[in-house]
């Protein structure tokens, strides 16, 4: 809709403004996790189920609502 209304303004103002937070998100994820993908996209992998200094990850044995044993 924005392109139809004013393509020049959309491409010179809106698109660069949108790219700033998207780039910040991707760069931050890359610095923290080593991949541009969001951290939660690796749910259930070794990134969630790990042991650090003898303390297991919370996700190796989730409790309460996080167990998700109820059927929809």
C-alpha cells in the first residue's frame, strides 16, 4: 500500500528505517549465538539441554506450565 501511495518516499524513508532494527536484531543474534537465526528456533537442541559446571539446563527437566503435557 505504501508503494502504491508514494513509491519514492517509501523506498527512501520507510525501507531504510525498517532495515535498522532488522539489522540490529540479526547482528545481535549473530554475536550472541553465532548464527543469524533467533535463539528459540533451536528449541530442543543442545543449546537448550546442556550442563554448565554441574548444573543442568532448566529445559532438561521443565516444570509446571513449561512441561506442556496437556492436549490442545
